[in-house]
């Protein structure tokens, strides 16, 4: 029997791609595989309970804030994040030591790291160097990030940290998307392939679109409430949509809120007021399980993407892959990574600064078929290869 260990310090709150991965693992649990996850100590209680009930072993282990230096490492530089790196390295090494000790007689042990940035790569390489006399561990590492600000210094951090990580012959690197692979290639860092998008268990899903409704069902927000994803624009957008469509529309907003932010809290209050007045506005302030997400996307006729296109010039988003799989057209405010990804994987989309346009003109392109197939591959099969 094979053992798979998902090692993810970012797996904590019920929201975002970390929680979506855990939902996917729960939905696709295989009895012939020992599956364990090392999460943050503050893993959401409901996710924890669902995981245990499905037969997944859960270790609430990490205390480090996974995204602590996501935005400021450019300014702090290597010297400013050394303490963080060493603390995370210690936590990685403790987890890996436990994996090794508990699986001395296993033929193959797979350690899966769902997403790491350069500082996490540095920490993980230190941890791997500290593990001695262990059974053969195979490490699958997902490279999801690029520098938020370009520059030779950041390129050097990425190059040195991931090159150090690759020194182990049992480490393989996988890109999360087309442009991330191009970036790592530009640094002469060998990427083995793309990893499957783990937002949903694609191989188990059936796209079952309802017959075309007279009233459009528009999803105008999905995921963590964030300013750069346009959450604060929603009250005004909802009012404009109600006016443009003369209320012959269903407007769905799903979000999770896990930190305090005055601007976001103001927007939430305004959205709650609108939902009380207009039955056309559906406000879901909780995490959608995998089955709920599938049901809602099958019912969605159009997505409006409110993201700040300046911030998403080189930043990926699972929205593109969900829209592609469920064949949902998207209206977006400008050109960015999303529109380029739409072109690569065949999503109908319209660029409009208005966003509330009633009859958008959608364009479609589909070029990278093998890439698209890799994104929607069976993650269980991929993990065990």
C-alpha cells in the first residue's frame, strides 16, 4: 500500500485553494492509499471533522503564517526573512521526520506540497538536508507563484532557492500554470510538468447545465473577500446590474471573510442591505463544499470578474479553470493573466470596463489542448505516478 502525505502549512481557514484541495481529497479518498495531511494548527474544525470522517489522517502541525511574507519579501530581502525561513524549515523537518519514522517499511512514500514560494522552497531545502537515515521519500512540489515585483534580485532568490531544492534527485517541480512555467524556464529551473488543478475532483464530475433560462444567473463574486479582487466594487455593480437588467436577473455572491478590513466590512454591510431589499440578490457568506460549488457553477450562466486587472497582470486565478470546465462565459474589466489564460484554454469572454453590460460580445480561442488536459487530470493518479 502506498502512502501520500500532503504537507501544507497554508491549510487553515475554510476558504481559498487550500480548503478546496482538502475538499477534493475528501471527495476522492481511496481505500488502497494511506492519505495524511499536515496542516496549520488552526485548521477549520469543520474541515478537520470531514477529513477524519473520510478516513484521512490529519496532523495539525504548522504554526507559521504561510503568507506572512507574500507581499513584503521584495522589501525585506533575504536577510529580512531569514528568521521566518529557519522557523518554517524546523517545522518542515519535524513533519518529515515523523513521516520517515512511521513509514520505515513502506516501498514508496509521496510527499506533496500544494504550493510554495521562494521562501518556502528555501525552508524546505533546509529541512530535506537535515533528514538522515530515512526511507525513500518522493517529493512533488507545486510552483504556483511568481514575483509580485520583477527585478534581478527577486529572480536570484527564486533561482537559488528552487535550484537548492532540486539538488535532491527525489524532488520534482510542477508549474501551476503556463506562464509560471515560462518564468521558471527563464531562470533555467527545470520544471517536470504541470500539476493538476486541485480545486475540484474533475474526473468525477459531470457538467449538467440546466436548460437555458430566460433569467440569467450571474455569479459576480466567488472566494475570499479581497480588495484587489474587486469586492468593494460589488455594491455599486449589483445596483447597476439590477437597473440594466430591469431586475430580470439572479445575482449570486459567494465569499469568505477571515480577517478584519474596514473597507471590506463596509461592502459586506451594503451587500446585506441590498440582499434584504432585492430577492434577486443571493448572498452566500460561507465556504462552498465541492458538491455545492459544482451545483452552483452548473446553474451559472455568466461570470463577472471584478478583479483589479493591474494586480492580476501576472497573477493566476482558479476562476479561469472553473469557467473553462463548466463552459461559463466571463465578463472582465481589462486584459490580464486571466484573459491570456482564457485564450489558452478556450473560455468565452468579453472585455468591458462597464462589467454590467447586458449583451456582451464573447470571443473564444482554444490552442493549448495538452496543457488544458494536464490541468484537469485526475490528481489521485498523478500523485501516485
